[in-house]
C-alpha cells in the first residue's frame, strides 16, 4: 500500500496489460530518472526542463517524497507544466527502496499517467533525496541522471559510488555557489570524468530557472533515439 497524491492505492495487476511492467513492451515513452542527494537541485532541474521542453514534447512527471507531496506541489505552483501531467508518489519508506527495490508504486504511477495523458513522449521520475548509493532500477527507468551540487563538497565526485560512476548523465549543479563554499569546480569535473569513462558530465546552475542547454540537448537526444529504436 502506498499513496498517490495522498490517496491510498493498492498495487493490483491490470488484467488488460498482463506483462506491461518494465522493459520490452509496446510503444511506451522513454522514462528518465533523476536522482541524487537531498537538496542538490532535482526539482529545480525538472522545473527547468518542463519550461524548456513542454512546448515541443508531451511530458509527464512523477515525484517521490517520503511523507509529503511537496515536490509535486512546488512544480504545480511554479506553473511549469499542466497540473494533470504531474503526480506525486508518497512512499512512506526510504527513497532508494521506491526506485530500486520495490518499484511498484512508481511503475503504477507512471504507467497510469502515460495512459491517461495519451500523448506522452518523455516521463521524468524524480527520486526522493537520498545518498550517493541510490540509483534507479532499470525496470523503472530507461536512462538516469544523477544530480550533485557544489555545496555538498568538492570531494564528492572523487568518492565515486554508483550514481557518480554509472548514471547516464552526471549533473554537477549550483556552480554559482562554488566561490561561496570554496568548491573547486574544475577538480569536481575532472574527478567525475575520471570515474565515468565516456559518460557525460554537465556543470550547471539552475539559479535563474533556465534549463542548462547541454542537459536539454542530452534529453532531446535520448527521446529521439528512443523513438527511433522502439
Ligand atoms: N544558488 C542555487 N540554488 C539552487 C540551484 N539549484 C537549486 N537551488 C536551490 O536549492 C534548493 C534545493 O533545490 P531542489 O531543486 O528543491 O533540490 P532537490 O534535489 O529537489 O531536493 P529534495 O527533493 O528535497 O532532495 C532550492 O532552494 C533551490 O532553489 C542552483 O543551481 N543554484
Ligand atoms: Mg526535490
């Protein structure tokens, strides 16, 4: 049992879509997860992407909070996307459980939203803020972004961990704050790149609400590649 927008919800199999969960079925939209530590800028990134992409792509957004629907409320209040395109999953448990171990609440929410809206080309799923080891199950998302920030300490990329190392895109956010917190952003970028092989790193500031162009471009590329191959 979990809550979707505050309403108790039991996970029941849908008789019309027996094997609809996870990978490999039909022409569903690409699902991109956004994870990372508490306060790194996940919701700010989602908001900026909605501003940049809502005019060109059918969007759906699922947010995860442990006890509240705050992130979804913030996005609705910001008016970055039609309210009906945003759903909150309230898991009542550790954020990583809901995106990695027991993904049923999130799968229910995203499948339901995609079905209701009918025009979705990109679903964004924001994890609750967690620690450096929290990554999404590949049964829930097709690609994932991990968001760090300079204020969390410039040694974090060096410490590595699955998010830093394996996320399809690593975002190092709040570069505008680096001078105030004594963070060396060149060091953060080079440490991150050293752990990631060819996988991309984006250095960003979301302070003015504008989507970082390299992130928006990366998202567009993923959406187009997905549409092309499915
Ligand atoms: N200066 C500055 N502030 C930022 C930036 N990105 C986000 N913030 C602020 O940092 C705070 C946390 O941002 P959120 O987007 O809520 O972070 P989050 O990762 O969604 O947080 P949780 O969902 O609680 O884990 C907010 O007050 C944002 O306005 C940035 O690039 N620069
Ligand atoms: Mg958030």
